[in-house]
C-alpha cells in the first residue's frame, strides 16, 4: 500500500515538473511531428490532460487539509498588542477621603499600551489530538487514491481513443480496397459491354455496387476525423482553427491480438485489493471512525498549558511616562469541561456514528460493484477473444473465394453475381476482422482497468 501511494505521489511530482508541450513552431508541439506509440500518448495524457491536471490540483489542495487537521495537536503562539488614548473627562481617578491623614490622589494616564506573547499547548482533549494526527495521515492516503482513480480512468479513455483511431484508419483501408475492387469490376464490365460480350445490365449492376460502397468509405473517413478529434482533446491539445480535416496525428502502433491469460477468481481478488476507488472508501471509513472519536471528545475535559511574556505602561508609579514599563513572565495551566452543552455533543456523536455506519455500507456495496465490473469485463473479453478466434480463417477463405470467382468469371464459367458476392464477402470479412481486433484490445484494456492494473505499465510496447 505504501509503495502504491509513493508511486502515485512521485507520478504527481513528475507530471507537474514535466513540460506540457515543447513548441517547434508557432503553437505546434513537437510530438505532432513524429509518430506516436500508445505509450507516447499515455505519457502525454499524464502531462497535459485537463482532468488529470485538475485532479493534481485537488491532491495539492488536500495537503492543506492535512495541515489543518494536524493543527489541533500543535502549540498555538499568539502575539497581542494594544494602544489606546482616552479623553481625560472619561477617566476616573482615585482620591483619599478628606478625613484621611494621608492625602492621596491618583489619576490614571490618558494613554495606555500593552503587548504580550503567549504559547498555548493542549495536552489532553478527550482523544481529539491523537485522532487528528491519524486523520491527517489517512486524508493524505485517501487523496492519493482518489488522484490515482482519476488518472487510471483517464488513461483508459485515452487508450480506447487510440484504438478507435486505429480502427477508423483500418476501416478506411478496407473500404478503399473494396471500392477499388468494385471499380475494377465496373471497368471490366464496361470493356466487355463495349466489346458486345455482356449486356448493359452487367454495367449497371457493377455501377450500383460501387455507388453502394462509397457511403461506407465516406463514413469511415468521418469516423477517422472524429476519433482523432477525441484523442486530441484527451491529449489537452487545442487544434489550430485553420485545421479542418487533416488533423496532424500519426499513430505508430497497430491493433494486435496479444494473449492475455486471466483467472477470474484471482482477478476478482486482485481487484478488491488494488482498486483505488475501494482504497479511497476504506480511508473514508477510517476518517468517519475518527470523527466519532472527535465527537465523543466533547464529553471530556480539555487541559492546556500556557506560558507568556507581557508588558504595559505604568498606571500608578509614573502615569505620565509611557516609557515606564511593567513586564514579566507568566505560566500556568487551564482546564475546561462542558458539563452540559444543550445536547450539542450528543447530536454530533449520533451524526458521526450514522456516517460511520454508512461508510462501511459504502465499502461493502463498492466491493460488490467492483466484482460485478470484473465479471462483466471478463465476459466481454471472452466474447471478444472468441470472435477474434473465429475470424482467423475467414479472411483467408474470403480472399480465396474472391480469387476463384474472378478466375471463373474470366474463364466464362462464373457469373458477375458470383464476383460481386465474393467481393462483398471479402469486404465483410475484412471489416469484421478489424472490428474484432479493436474489440479485443478494448475489452482487454477494460478488463485490466477493472482488475486494477496499472494501464501505463500494461501498455504493449
């Protein structure tokens, strides 16, 4: 656990010190000009993504809460001072009665000042000081867990966005190849029609096939633009206004089918121990338990020690001399105990105990939700893997069927419909294969996140 929090804290420090982007030109970061691997993208997200940067600010703000929480156990030092001038008619003097054998008349000065410094240290507050020190440490751990949760969720989004760009790019390739094949078929049928060997119906059928496939290519190009826009946004990059369609992102990695063996019971156990959401809720439970201690401290007395040094001008020895100072040290102890506070403490205890019980229920509920997430992600991963396995031979068979249909049509033993059907099947096989690779990589990333794995370290190189 300590290693986890230490690594998260080091990551915050590194992300804060690393430059968000280095410009190679007017507003153009240097990473735009080079191919980006998935690891490069995740590193840029850690440095520049707005969600992570805001979470880092929240983490830094939590340090202030830690300091405030510890304050109750630390000594308080106060310096006070005052200067006052009064109208003489508002000052009451002291005079001896007329019968007194000793004449006495004292009039306090119309100018007064005092100054002092005092240190106060609480030595007992009903357990509140010990609870405050523990709460400060728990708060720090909770903040780190919450930061890491945001970081891992954002990294998952970036990873899926990267796969979406790769998918859209491959879909463009598939539909461009399909359009080219159908265009070739149209040109072939046009030549045959011109030679008088086929009817005009064949030309029309081939032309319709090309027209039907073009919208798929247009849609694939639009998906590619949108996917790159989404990835640019996750990278925290403001696209220049003059960029319309050619978004300058060049991705180096490809969709892969790297094996990922998973044992479901082990995965669930790992998730319950690793997921930072659950860690943060457990820390919340600890804080609520300490709040119960704080609330019950109202039933008990408080003991404080104090020491100070004060000085003020003389009131009687020489009232006219502001420089005549009376000063000295003082020290002592003070005890306070609210015997009855109108049931205020009782109300605080009832509230704290209820929130403590609720926090324990939250932990139990989140544990069930995390187990459900792991099971769902595992099921989706198994589905994606099985679909991918089923596509291993289909693509080769569809390609062979296309070649046989072309050969038969060239030899006069096949029909144009056979060729078009084979081309459609080949396009479908290519599309399904690319989609299956994307779904497999996405399902694997979601499963890794559900288990609580470090997505940055799990990135395929």
